[in-house]
C-alpha cells in the first residue's frame, strides 16, 4: 500500500484537479471496508466535487470509484452513505461499473420516494447506453435487479425493448429474469428470450446465447405453475430440438421443465431431439438432482 501523504494546503486556493489529487494522496487510494475512519472525509470531498458542477475529470472519477469500491461489499448503515450512493447513481457525470456496487445499500435503506429516484436513475443510465451498452449497462441493471416489483412496473416497456436488443440483453442477465414479475405477459417474454437466443458468431462471447437463454429459463423456473400457460410454447421448442441439455445450461433447462410440470419422459424426449445433449445417464442424474433441489439457478 502506498504511504499516506498529508499536505497542509488550502483547498480553496487550488483547482479541482489538484484538490482531488490531494484527497487521493491523503487516502492512499486504498480504502478499507465499512468502519474505516476516512469515510466521512471522502464522502465530504465527493459531495463538494458534485456541488461544484462541471465536468468530473479522471482524478475525480478515480476518487469516486475508490470510495465506492472501498466498501468491499460491506454495506454502510450510515444514511449519509446511502444518500451519496443515490446521488452518484443519479448524476450522469459519474461513471459506474460493477466494482461500484460494493457500496450499494439494501433497498430497505431507502424510502419509497428514494427507491423511485434510484430506479429512474438506473434505467436512465441504461437508456443512455443504448443501443450497444457499456459498463453502465451491467451496473445499472444490477441496481434494478434488487428493486421490489412495484418499482419495476413502470419500466415494462423498457424491459420488453431490452429483451429484444441482442447487443445489450446479454449484459443484464439478472434484470431479464425479473420479467417473471409481470405475470402472463412476462412469461411470454421469457419464452421469447429462450427462442430468440442466437448462436454467437466468430469473436462473440458465448454469453450472447447463454445469457438470454439462461435468463428465460431462470425466470420461468421461478414462476413455476404461474407460467403454465407457456407449456405449449416450451413443448414446441423441445420437440424442435431448440432446448439445451448440455454443459452449464442443462441444469437450468431441466429445473424449469420440472417446475412447469413436464415429466421425466417428456424431458428425456426433448433432450433426444436436441443436438449435443448429455448422455442419458447424466440427464437422469440432472433430473433427479433438479427435482430434489429446485434452485432455479443459472
């Protein structure tokens, strides 16, 4: 760890870049989890930067990132930290990535009004990242993933649009599973994700296929009997050999089919139709394990 440097400088007499660097030096750019004695210092420094307005340069972005990452997944119980997190998400000058979410408070730390503000700010980040997505896409989707259902309801049309965006939906797997919160319409959309999952072209990540397919399966699995209206659609996909029974996707397929009431015989027939399926004995083990655990995981 770099040695902490303390400088006796009047911050009112220096520019933003130099001032932020002073703060970074004082904090050694290595913040420790909740309970550290520098939280108030960095919180005040970041608040002052935001209050000044104007562009946030790389030093400012770095200080914010180090502050958020420094919580290390141990969420602060201080309402001032909660308020700053909300403000940072809502400020479109601030870059977020997955490391930023270590500081995300639990949703019950926010009242309904603040939850609405946080949800709108997160969705606004996703909208700005369309049509291809960026680091904000995944981070913002993870914020929305943790929202209670009433806070997601205003964004149904956004979720529908994103489910159809093949360049972005694989960046937000968890959020796509929340289509399960929208009843029959959500279940139909989850089946769409499964049927529309595309084999990646050369150079593309396997997640281009795996994430929409897996999200669709996990969402339907969580709905269980509530998605029973989609059994016919899934049966068509299984008969056409378009369900997956190999590698890490096999468990999700089996879990979902069992949760919707398909029999072992039906699942075995679907697997026989699908190219590259696991051996019959392996499939039987998957069915037995899935029937026992029902984890609805991807």
